[in-house]
């Protein structure tokens, strides 16, 4: 296998695309994990169809997985792809707009049939000419046929054999970018070998067949190599935002010395957090899949009252259903973390697409004066830190915390340096174990304005809970106007005081200049000539900043397409602002 024509690249973007049943998510994951193990920086973007069972072969049913890997840390999954792997004409049509000039397009030639072209709504029987792909490096191997030939002796039925064609495509890409097959083989053996060794062997054979095809065909003028990224020393793994969130919550429970309880109702794209936590019985995690969103948060509030670090997970529609119970958690001043993995809205909206339009709901979406702490993660690996911080703030300040992520962050992945738990601080909730002299007063507060957390079942620590206003010291029900005014202001001051417990923001880049891409605070804003707020909504954070920091002018760049920003469109906007 001649590899003399090898070019070294700084970074590469590959997009795997096909029908929902074509295994594109697994193919992309295996390629990105292999690249991460080689030391490359990676950033991924799984792109799921919004319809659960869109007809096969249609554009609506196309599923994709984009991976950006390079010789440095990758902060985004890339705008346009260097290589598109399309398993059918619908995938080719759906992703034509994401091709870089001169990109390589690999499409299964066996899928270019009149039936498939009709389903994908092509006007002609020549998709290459119709999509104007003449100036691209288009390779049309018979992937399905070659997969069947390679697996002819396995004894598997035709349907099982055809399902392995995604591994053939993976083998092509492994050869093209000098990736070893070992990790994919190990994964396949772990997943299939015990239950179905024939399937495991077939998938490995398909990878090898794709690798050998790429090595022996003359349609690829070059192969490519990408050097490892210079990463800080440590042990790394590839991690998605949802998994990182789950692990960060586990870490917070461990550092608080309390059991973790998660009461949730499954909802896209947050369900993986509940699933991941359900695996951690070895860490004492308790999970309840409730019958609905309201039950999910109410079980969590009950668990918090009983002395658990309580969590509930959801997306935008679920957060709106949880709003009344979230007000109950504010009124009872119990620690609770609500994770909102944002998606396109309103209503059911775009279930599998990303958006950041729940900020206003997180800040204000409850009746009465009902402040909570709201924090947001900015990358998949960042979710671990902010899940931990959300837990720390909730337990040490005795208040609910909403952690905002989004579908792009939650489903994307990147290399994560596994931290040593000794480097994380202990979490010290204001737990009351014994009644003080003179009796227990539930709303006596500490320096954080947090009330004591007394678990039920302890003599002398009995106290009322519930949604009615309480006396500011004794905790009995109170309808006194001045007491209500005091409690409203105290709860607001407690949330505001949490700012003192958060490290100051740092600017990424020059500390002052012509343009600041937000978001920061007053001291940072004053050092820049222009400020632009980029949001995947219609300006919710910009409006919040105008309300809170009125002395500055805010430019906006907004988008509600169910897609993350591309680097190209951001740069174009920034350049226009600097003219």
C-alpha cells in the first residue's frame, strides 16, 4: 500500500451523512475518538433529523455527524467540510451547501438509483451535474456491493451485511487520513463480541475492506496526516456535553458528602444526562424516571428536603412545565439544580436542533419575585466544571440554580483532561445536625444569607415547608406585609450575593481593544470601543445587559435557524463592525 504521496494538514473537517439507520453517529464517533487518541484536538457536531421516522431516502431523514480534528485545540466543529461521506443521494443533496471548494465527496454508487433520486427530489438522474459538483473530487465507490462481497463468507443475512456499509466508509476515511483501525476494532469487540461475535467480525471485515479499497484505488491522489495537538500533560478522553454534565453533578455530590438524586422525565436533547446518571449506582446515585416533567422536579424537591443533592434535567418545554415547582424550591430555599439543555422553540419547536432562547425563561419565567442563580456552559468539556459549580452554588447558598447548555454543546464532544478530584474544593452546605440552645429557627441565616439545611427525622429540627410565605426567623406561615417584603428582598440579596463567590471573568485575548464579543462585566466592557452580543436567539442576553449595564451600547448578532454560528459568518459580522 503506497503512502508516498502524503500531505500534512493543520486541520480537517469530515462530515458523515446518510439515513437515520445508516449508523452515521457511530461512524463519526469512532473516527473522532480515534483522532482524539492520536492526540488531535477535536470538536464534533452530531446533526439528527427532527422527525422520528422520516421516510428512508428523503432529505428530511438525513442524519449527520461532523468532526473537526487538527494539530491544535479545536474550538468549533468547522463551518464547511473537506470531505463529505454521503451514503445516499438525499445525504448528498442535504449537505451540498457545506462543501469547501475542492472538497472530496464520497458517495455510495449503489445508492444512485432512480428510486433514491426520486425520493430525494432530484429533477434529473445525474445528481453530480445537477448539484454542480464537477469541480470537486467526487469518488463513487459501490460501497454496498463491496461490503456484501467482503462479508460473503460470514453467513449473515443480507440485511445484517448491508448494515455494515458504514464501517466500509469508515475504513476509507481511516486510510485517507492515516488513522489506525485498532480503537474501532476494540470498540466493536466490546459492543458485539459476547452477544453476537459474527456481527463483530463482520464490522471489522468491513472496515478492513474499506481501508483496502482506498489503498488500492487510484481515485485518491494523496493521503493526509494531521499532527497531534500540543495539549497540557494529563490523561484525556473524548467527552460529550451531556456526559460531562452528569459527571460534574456526581463530583459535586462527592465533594458535598451527600447522595445525588435525579428526578427527570426524558426529553430531547437532555435524556442522556438521566441515562448516564442511572449508570452510577456504584457512586450512590439515585434516579427516578418520572411520569412527567412536573413529577420529575417535585421528586427532586422532596429529595432535597430529605438531605440529597437534588437535580432535575430537561429542555425548554420541560422548564416551562417545571416553573411553578421551581418557585416552590425558591420559597422553601432548598438547594436544587435544574439542567436545561436548550433546543429550538417555541412549543415543541425543533426537538433535535440547537438554540439558546430559554435565557429569558430561566431569568424570569416564574410567578412573583422569584430569583434563581443562572449559569451557562460554553463547550462540551466545560459542562463538567459548570455542573460542579451549579451544585456548589445551590448547596452552599441554599437556592435553586439553573444550568443552561444547548443541544450543540450537549451532543458535541471534545478532548477533556480528566481532573484530579483533590484539585476541586470541598462543598460545605449549611447543614444543621443539632438544635441550638433556644430552639431551631429555620430562617436564621449565615454570611451567605443561606438558611440552615435541617434534614427530617432529627429531634428538635422540625420545621414547616411549603409554598406559603414564612416568617423571616421562625419559619411559621406568615401573611404579614412587612415580613413578606423582607423575605422577598432577602431572597434577591442572597442570589445577588452569590456573585462574590464566583471568580472574576477574564478576557480571552487582548485585555482591551476595538471589539469585544460578549460576555463579561462592567470593568471589562469599559475597555472596548464596541461590544457585540452573539446569541442563538433574538437578543435575550443583549436585552438583559441593556437593563443591567445601561451605560454601554450593545451591537447584536442573532440567529434562530436551529444551527450553531459558523466561524465565517461571525468573522464577517465582526469585520463589518470594525469598519
